[in-house]
C-alpha cells in the first residue's frame, strides 16, 4: 500500500491544486491556473482508464473516444441552444457509458494485445465519425457557445467564472478520487484486483468475471465522459483531435508514468507529463529529444512509475 | 517534507519569468514549429525576424518584442499557447495561425480579452462571414478565393471536363467547393482522400486514367504535394494537365528540384503574390530574404512580412498608444502600409480585397526553381462571405 | 466492370499489401518471439527511408543507396537493441509501451534536427521510371511492379527461412514457447538479436522502397504504425503466414474501397450523403474489419501456438 511519504505527497499535490488560483496571480503567473485546470482534466481521464488498467489489468487504447463522446454531447447540445447542465451532463455521461458498454461487451471477449487493438479500432471509428460530422465542424471542430447552465427557476447558477469552473473541476476530481478509493477498497475492487491476478480462480469461485469487467469498463468510460463534459465547458471548443489515437496514447502514458494501479498515479502522471512538456518547450523547439529519453529513464529506474517512488518495499 | 517543498519552490521559480518593461509593443506569434509542418512555421518566423531587422526593432516610438509560440499542429495546444500569450506575456497583438482549426479554437481567447487578432494565413469562412469580429483581421485570403480563381482559369483555357482530388478535411472541402463555384465545365470525378495518413494515391490515379479528363485539379498542401505529383507522373498521367492550389510553393520547390521533377516546370496555379511581383516593397523583401536565408520566401513568409508592417503602420498612427484599442483598430482598418503584393485594402469583414493571378513554375537566371506571376484572374476580389458579416 | 481498370486496381492493392507485409513481418516476429511491443518499429521504417534517401543523394545512385542503407539500418537496429531495447524484454507490456514511445519522440526529433523538417525527396532512376504497356491500355508503372516483386520474393524467402531452416525452427519454437527454447540451451540473446535485425531490415527496406514514391519525412512511421498493428493482430501474432494474408487483405480492401466504394454508395445514397459518408466509411473500413475478425476469432486468423 501507499506509504506515509506517498500520502503526504499526494495530499500536498491536491493542496497545491487547491491554492493555485490564488497562488498563481500572486507570483505573477495567472496563466498557470489554466495549465493546472488542464492537468486535472487529463488526470480525470487517466483516472478513468486507471480503474480498468491499473486495477483490472485491461489495457484500453481507446479511452480518448469516451472523452470525445462526453465533450461532443455538450458541444452539440450547446450548439443547438440547449445549455441546461441538468440535461447536458447526465446525457453526456450516459452516452459515454452506453458507448463504453457496447464497445466493452465486444472487446472483452479478447485478451492482451488483441484487446488493446480492438479498443483502438472502436475509438478510431468514433474519430472518423466525428470527422464526418460536417454540420458540427468536421476537422475544424465546434465552438461551444456557452458553458453549462445550472439555474433552477429564478435561482441562477453557472460556471462561467474562471475560478468557478476551476473549483468545480477540482471538486469533481476529488470526488472521483474518493469514490474510486471506496470502490477499490470494497467488494467490487477486490474482485477487480482478483481478476487481474487470477481470473480462473475467481471463476472457479463462481464469480461471473465478465460482468464485473464489463461494469468496470463502462464505469471507466463514464468517468472519461465526465472529463469530456468538463473539457468542453472549460475549453469552449471540441474537435476530433480530442479523440485521435495519439490522445488515447497520451492518457495511457500518463497512467503508466504516474504508476498504474495507484489511486494518485493518474494525478502524478498527468502533472508530470504536462508540466514537463510545458517547461521543456520553453528551452527548445526540439524538446522531444529530451522528453523521450526522460520517459525511458523513468521506466528503467522508477519501477511502477512516479507513484512507485513513494511506495514501500511490499509492492501490492 | 521540507525537501518536497524545496523541489516545489524550484519548480515554481523555473516556471516564472521576470516582468518586462512597458515601452515596447509585444506581439505574440503563433505558428507550427514542431512536426513535419514546421517548415512552414520556420519560414514565417524567418520573415518576421527579417521584418524586425528592417524596422530596426522599432515601431514608431516603441520597441518591438515578438514572442513565438508553437501550436504543434493541434487546436488544443494552439488555444493553450494563445492563452499563455494573453494571460502570461500580456501581449498587445496576437498574430500568426497557419491552420483553420487552430485559429477557430484560439480566436475566442484573444477576442474575449479585447486584444487584436491578426490571422497571417488561416481564413476560415466562419470568421469571414457571420462570425466576423471588429478585432479580427486577416492578411492572407479567404479559403474559397484561390480555388475560385482557379475555376476561372480553367474556363479561360477551355477545359470542359475536370477530375478533382483533395484531402478530406475542412480546407480540402473548401477548395473543392471553391473550384466548383466558378468552373463551368463538368466535374467528371471527385476523390476526397484520407488526411493526413494517405500517402499513396495509386487507386485514385488509376481512376483518373480510366476517366480521361481534360485536366486534373488538386489541393495537397505541405509534404503531400510532392508525393502526389511524383506519383502522378509515375502513373503516366503527365500528358493530362495538372492544376493545383497551395501544392507547389517556395517550400516544396527546392525538393521538387532536388528530385529532378522537371515536369512541374510550366505548371500553373493561382495565387495573390509571387516573388517576382514588380513593386519596390516586394523587390526589397525578396532580395533581403534571399540574402539573409539563401532561399526564396514562400507566400506564408510574404503574408507574415505584411502582417508586421501592417501592425507597424497602426502603431505609428496611434503614436504608440496601444491602450486605445478603438483607435488602434481604426488605424489597422486603413491598412496604410506598402504591401509586398502592391495594392492592399481591407473589406468590410477585415479580409483583404486584392487581385488574384495565375502563377507559373519557372527556372530563374541562376537555375533555381521558383514561381512567376502571370495574368490577373480576379480583379480586386472580395470574398463571398463578406456580405454575411455584420459588425 | 472495366476489366483493365480492375486488373490495375488489383495490382495497386497488391503493392500496398506487400509494403504492409514488409513492415508487419518484423513486428509480428519481435512480438511473437520476444513478447515485446515495439512502438519504435515505425521509426526504423522512417530511418530506413532517410538513410536510403541520404545515401542515394550522396552516391547519386539509387541502387547503391539501397545497398549501403540496408546494412546501415541493420547496424543501427543492433545498436538500438543492445543499448536500449534489451533492457525491456523482461518488463511488462506497459513499460515497453512507455519506453518505446519515448524512443519515437527521440527519433522523430533527432531526424528533424539532422535533416530538417522538410524531409528528403529522391529521384527514381530512369530505368525504373517507366511503364509497361500490356494490350491496348493496361499501363503498369515499372517501379510499382518492382515493389510487388521485391515484396513477394521477400515473403517467399521469409516463409522458406521460417519453415525449412534451423533458424526458422528456432524462431517458430520461440514463438510457441520461448522459455523452453532457452532451457534447451539455445543462446536466446543471439536469437533475439538476429530476429530483431531481420525485422528491422524489412521495415527499413519498406521505407527505402517508399522513399522514391513519396519522400523521406519526419513522422512517417506513426502513419503506418497503427495499420501494422492491425495487420499483425488480424493475422495472429507471431505468424508470418497470417501477417502476409492480413497485409494483402488490407491492401486490397483499402484500395478497392477507394476505387469502387463511392460508385457503390451512389447507387444507394444521394450525391450529397455519399460524398459525406464515403470517405468516413472507407477510413473506418480497416477498423471495422479488425473488430469483426476479432469478435469471431479473438486471437486473429492464424494464431501461433502458445503466444499470449
């Protein structure tokens, strides 16, 4: 399990996220509020993937598709003037769930690399579908005219303010982390981890592992959909690039980099991945020539990703 | 614990930079500096740097500082660096943008902040028509115009049947629609190919050969153009005239020449500018560019150079008072500067009204391949979306 | 249907298929035998193209360029294998993905630093830059025919190598049960290095063959990488025969889709709808095929025994 040091680091990371909107303008860097918001958005997508990858051993190479479904649902509804968050959000999350359930039901029949590739295939189909949506901008993407509106009657509530949306994202991220920690500690999580280490044994115990894996897959798709919803609101813009396989790859890299199967892994991964590329790009246009070897070194010397550094000897 | 805080502090200090003095005009310039498309971005950056040299780094009373940012050919990254320019670097003007999708994602950030946005290349119809904005200017052209001119050229040459091949993405569709708008013959075949992954056109070229059109029209910007034209000749289609837009330019011509593809000499395209355009400003620009970088400037470079001098003219007109955005904008609208394309003025939607010409691939006196200006096809042409613009 | 047109399209499909096979053969062997996911396989293809283009430019001969580039790519691959990849054979797939992703970034940027963002274009020598005209109007580009022949010769020799030689026996044994091969006293390190360099040579060769049609350019590896994985997954990992059949299949489907799909679609849809749906559907085609095959054969068409 996570060591004391790991806990301290995780909590302090969350504290940094919480004070960023105040801290950043103080040091004259208000722009970093946006950087950190973006980190949280990708961390949430990575968190969704980590649920099945880290705990269930299912390596999906197509999770950006569900981010895209969530984002496009909000984008398209808003484009047609439907801006109520009470309608947008459940619909977006529901749709990503439905897509994940259908694709998952088919994909889960395969294993290993075949699973990786079939999830990729489905995400590519959604990508090309988005490209062919000419009335919604095709490759050029779609502007989201306004953010979700949560007004009830005369009581106005929205997330138009930049601080408001930042803290909404932060709260949802913390909620997701909390929910995930409970989920993992509970029966569902035990079974999921059991499937990863020895599925046959669980089947022998009479557990219908397929159903649990499918449920986990759907849930993880919904978390990615949620991150897509927030993405559309935060960026005010959706485009097919969001669903391209390279995005799925980046989410995957964030999970591995941060430490697969660790609660805070995705947050570490997204933070390091995005901050490092931000910092390196300052020094040279050719920053990938430094970034690439760093990734290799992380794999070589930090087993279990960055999260692994804070882990005790008794690796779970 | 202390150690981690220390690391954190170090990180913050790396990320922050000292504030800058205010007697400068700060221009953010967003372009593509990584991936294969960086050839374009590098050319644009070179032109901007040349413009700064020529201005001695000053616009009127103010010093100029240009901050280049890389969009990595990705709308999300483009929006992100635009935000950085606005919020962190507090630039006065944002310029650049090669790609429509990057511009469309980034434009709201600039416009919402009340700053001026000058697109150096991308000209999507959305921003030319109903989505136009008082603070948005374009110094290139609207996507439809150059293919519309091409359709006109085809009419003049008496082409009756045309085969169209273009990549299947937004700009590709715009180009095809543009040609179809003015071309009066019959489009006998049309292929929209996967972008950017398709690099082999054997199936399409076989269809062209079977259809036997009088001419072929293509749009393949960047690296794809060379591959396409190579395969076109290799497929034995050299006797069917090939008309292109944005496919052969100063960036790809050296590579065409290296590959010995003599067949492109004499081919025609339509364009608003060529290196041999006769006005003094252009002669000076091309000469300086060639002596500084040892190559011909591309039209991307010409547009970037124009953008810098446009900004300079407006900064001088307001005597360096950039806080008065209205006055600054009004001076930009006048476009009171010498453009490398000669006559230059803005239409009501802040897109240029300009001539479009035929342009032919030729060999210059030093045996370097370049392009040469031909006849005027569209005279002082305004784009078709201008009427939808209500400012 | 116009028969001449059809034959030409068949040849086009075949050409795409054999190129895909050259790329996929190495990937499937490395994956099947070493259980190693090498995302940087596409980088070797790119490096092959750049080596060939650069050396052709230097020697002013395409044939000489290729003859020099082949050993150069093999040498490069061996160095890469020894210095970096070897350290990851025992790691799990996720570590391999992360490390080889890092390699892709490094190679793309390195090549851009050395040869610039524009890439290198080379000329086809005149003896290859012609046509073979059969009958009234069947025109075949000589060079494309050469590609098909090279691809088929390589495929046959590889099949011979794997089926009839001692090395091939070890390769097949390795694909079925790599531990057992090691326990039987075979020097697994050497076997891996040999297999890796064969794969790298084929990928490099594919890059060299494509260079005169297109050009050597940064990022060309990623454009084909995914398609290669599709091929090896449809064919069944570790199976040369499967990779060949899948590559040809995909080559055909892709080409025929581009050749006839829009005509077919026009028969059922309106012009506007067909123009919108056509390209989207034909881009999806390959993925639909893969998903369909995996639904009915979750381990591809010809799975090698024992590969997980």
